[in-house]
């Protein structure tokens, strides 16, 4: 693993982050209306909160880590969480609305007229948000909190030396 990170450290946090997102996505799947898309954004927020918890937990266990090492660990957790959230969302759709998987992409009720066409279905919006929404929020908080919690951010002045010291 890069920078000596073990998958055992970040996999539980990635699974919990994905479950937080999937619970909110489950409410969205149940409602099937465009007005309830805010459930997905609440799921993105829960996903980001779990990534922040992971960064804090990792720094408490390894207070000698530099911000770049925390960022890499956070990004690996985000990538694993995105994969799990897509799998869990697919399972949730299969459990709650199996007709959507068989019959194709259903259209959302009360959707804005600008969203007309083939890309205005429930599955499309759900999986775009599961990937892009979680990636944006997860990567952002991983960078933001990695730099904000490290107390002593000393640098040798040379970025290449800093990168070599991490390996």
C-alpha cells in the first residue's frame, strides 16, 4: 500500500461512510420524487463526516504523521467508500424497488422541465451523486482536515525531500 497504509485501517471507516450514505439514499429511493433529492445531499454530508472522523482517529493514533500522509489515507478511504456506497445502493434498489432494475430507468416525479430526456432517471441521479458527490465532499474534507489538525507542520523547504520522508 502507498505510504505504508494498511487496508485494515481505513476499510471499516469506508464501510460506515458508505452505509451512512446508503441510508439517506434509501429514503430517496422510497420517495421517488425530484423534490426529495436533498436526501442524497444529506448522505453526502454523512459520508464526509465519517471521513473527518477517520482523519481525526488516524491522527490520534499516529500523531507523527504529516498532512500528506493523512491526505493519502483519507483519499484511499474515500475511494473505498465510494465503491462500497455504489454496491450498497445497488443492493438497496434491489430490495426496495426491484422493478427499476428490471424495467429500466424510471423517471422522477415532479422533476424540473429542464431535466427532460434520457438522463433524468432515478438510477442516473443516484449513482452520479454516489460517485461525484461523495468524491467531492470526501476529498475536500480529507485535504481540509488533514492540514488543520496537524499541529507542527514543519517543512524542509523542498517538496521532494518531504515526499521521500513519507516513504
